[in-house]
C-alpha cells in the first residue's frame, strides 16, 4: 500500500463505551486516490442520504389543498363503532404531549401523526443488492392519498449492499430521531392558507413494516 494511503480516515465510534477497554470501530470510512496534481481525494465507501423532514413539510404546506386534506379526518362518519382507520384507535384518541391531547379538531391541520416505514428493495436486475428506504406517511391525510408519492416523506436511504443488522440500524436512525424530537416541540412555517405562518408539530405514533424491520 502506498504511504499516502496509510493515513486513511477511520471510524472512531465505540459501540459499547461503558465496557472497559472496548476498542474503536477503526474501519476505513473512505477510499483514497492520488490525483495528478498530487493531492489526495477522499471518496466515501458508503453514502447515507438523509432528507430534512422540516424542509419536506414546508414544501407540502405550500401546496394548494394540503391543509384542507389534513382536516378531513374530523368530518368522518363512523357507524356501529367500526374500526376502519387509525383515527378510530386508542392512540389517536388518547395520545398526549405535555399532558394535552395531541389530535383534536382544533389542531387537525397543525399536529401531525407520523407512521414510520422501513423496507428493502432490489434496485438492479443483474445483481443482488439490497437498498433500504426509511420513509414516513402522514396519518392525518385521508387513506386514499396518504401513500401517494407526493405525500410521502423520505427520511433516509440505506446504501446496502445487504440489509442492515439489528444493532446497526440505530446508527441510521440517530439523525432521524434527533429531528423527530425537535418536531415534537414544534416549528413555525409559512403555509398556503396562512402567509403569516403557523406553528406545526409532528409526533411518531406508529411503525408499519415487517417483523425484522420493526
């Protein structure tokens, strides 16, 4: 190995920091190549693409009719106590933040209930390569439009080539959890219906995926 490759950027993460003498990961994070100019180029071995939930919500709230769609669940008519959607369940009726009900008709279009999904797919037809996608659906939206591409929040794309092990998924979820915690506190954005802005909150209330993913 050439001398300029001996100082490759390595991972200094310690999986179990409370265990004495537990070593750092020390795996290479980049592939280094030497350019014609003599400089060293660091190319990441894997790229984890993470999208901001807030930025995606800002775009959605600027779409005509989006806020109206969020309010439609308050106009539903349920007969014979039939459980036909998430709104009929205990979580939607009793979920609280700071000891206050989160889902009420008054905040139907500002307090969002999120459904987290994780699934894997094969992007190539000529080779085996599993790519994972972490995405969120907004439960406030009616079921017939809830899972349309334009209403889905893409949170992260796991690069593969294999499905992530159980203990490793936490590393991919970490930045998403940080933003979800911020969303619970709320943030102010400009919307299509209110140019002066309004306060939006969002809370993760369920996951929808197979048993290994969940």
